[in-house]
């Protein structure tokens, strides 16, 4: 059984991102402390960067605790400033994304439920993603993952003749 206590300074951050806009350093915490029903991550954003595209979960709720730096939360098309000590609730079905608007790294804890399967929508790009066979944030590979566009939907009975 892992120890139930770890200091944030002991975490190994790994690079995560895509292109110029999305760049973060993240550390998964839950497996290190034996968590089973909640996921925990430390996320560090460089100035001007985001970790993930604007999205909304259909199964999982998230809580973000801003530790350092300044940022901005896009939440259901509204913008909210972020400062150290802020708590951010992202209930199921609410689109969200965070961006570092300051001149120093913005660090936050991301805490989430671990319900699966999960479906995530990406309103800006018209995509969706679904994953089954593992809890979100788990180091295990899911048994099913699919990303697609909502506009490419087919009828339930298509191809079933």
C-alpha cells in the first residue's frame, strides 16, 4: 500500500501538450498516495499556455485549487480571473478551460471523480471523445477510445442490414 502522504515538491512533473498553445507539466498524484475514487494531479502552466482544450465532461466533476500564479477560467463562455487560493468547481456538463495570464508559472491541483466510461465534448472544434475500460487519469490503457466529430453522426441502424 502506498503512503497516504506526499509533498508536492517530491512529485516528478512530465511534459504534456500539443503545438504552441497547449503546454503543461503534470504529475499524477492519486496512484502515489493510494487514492481509489478520486483523481489528483499537479498541473503547472507556463505563461500564456493552456493544458487542455475547452471541453466538458459527461461523467466526471472536477475541482481545481489555484496554488500559484495568475490565470483565467473560461467557463460556459464566461471568463473568470484566477488567483492563488481560488477554488474552481467544474460540475458535469459545464465546459471549461484554464489559461495562464501571468508572467510566472501557474500551478494548480486538479481533483476529479473517476467515473467511467467517460464522454468529453470539445465545443470549439465540434469533437467528442469517449473512453471505456479504465478510470480517467489511470496509468492503464483504456480498452476502448474513440475521438470523432459530432457532425459525422450516423443513424443507429446504419450498416445493420
